C-alpha cells in the first residue's frame, strides 16, 4: 500500500460557541475563540490517500484529480467564508479543528473512493502551534 498527500490552503473565520452554555461559560471554555465578532485563520489542509499503484498510469492517484476533489468538495465552500454562518455542511456544528476534520472527511471519502483509493488521513493546521489529525475512526 502506498500513501500520497496533497496540501491545500484556505482562509476562514469562525468562533467557538456552544449555544447550550451561557455567555460566561462559553468565555470560560473557549476564551478569545468565543469572540462575538469571530476570528480568522490561514488553514493548511493535508489530505492523505492510500492505494496501490495503478500499473497502467504509474501512480496511486492523479494529484491533479485529488486537488480538484479537495477544491470542489472543500476549498471552494470554505475559503474566505465564515464557518459558523456560510458553510452548509458545517451548519449546527461548533467549528473546532476536530469537528471541521470530521466534516471534511464525510465530504472527501466518498469522492476519493471513486478512484479506487481510500482516504487515509486528514491533517488540518489552524496555527503554527495547533493542528489536528483524523483517520476516520
């Protein structure tokens, strides 16, 4: 089995907020990330696909096709958007790095399967110090 990874970038705003908590509880839990006016990040998304080398083409998956899937399924929908307001597949979801990864997985995995590959891992870098990794489990 071979693994290939494509990196894409996007910028988006969000805030972390649980509507079942009071304003004070949200502030205590999420700190400045609960700012009512939102805040933004320049995200990096790493998409790792696993599969066997296709003997006819010589690679696991065409990186241009993988990039196009990521752009259509994710980047075009989230880039320069407010993740709390503008993104239908995140509606009702508190857009933490963890929840974003789970939602991205649901968007990407079925599309990648069409190319006889499997989505293996997503890595989402929110800041230079904070990132999450998800294996679909």
